[in-house]
């Protein structure tokens, strides 16, 4: 599909899938005294929209009805527990890629082989692209 073939129905489908994803996990962001599901949705939206400006100030600027203080509280001191979210995601992965016994997901790092040792971020370590230990620069995203 080319960019020209993209129609409003495609965009609507993406929005619906995002909403479904958020709804599935939104219960994890509620406590007895506060529900942070809205801030969780705003944070996820910011991650998608602000890929090159990955900070809460950019999220406040580009995500509708978002404010920095509320997002900062959500990330730094909100009382929701992250382990149930991680467990739910792990269960989803097991369901999507196979059985609990035989399913697995392998991710290789994105190191870029380098020659010099004087560049910032360059260290000797394993490079999956080459299959051995070399000088590697690691991206921070």
C-alpha cells in the first residue's frame, strides 16, 4: 500500500485499535483513590506523536488536553503497580507467538560497528550484526 492509498477508514481503524489497546490495560491504572487511565492514554499518545521529542513537555504541547504536571505525576509518583501491566503484556505475547511452553521472542540490539574508540557511546561489546565482540555504538532510542 502506498501513502496515496491510505484512506480515512485506515486511520479510523488505527484509532479504534489504539483505543482497544488502551481499554485493555486501563484497569491497571486505577487505585481506590485515583484513576490515572487518562494520563496513561495521553502518555502513550505522546510516545507515538512525539517520536523525536520524547519528553513530557513535548507531550503537553502536541497531545490534546494534556498538562506536564499531570503526566509527570503519572510517571514519577502515581501509585499504580507496573508488575500487573508487565504480566498482562507477557500473557498477550505468549498468546500471540505460541504456547506458554514453546513461545519465545528474540530481539537483537541495534549496535552499529565502529572503528575508533574515541567516539561518544562507543564500547567493546557483542554486535549481533557481526556475531562477535567489536567496537559498537549504541543508539539511545
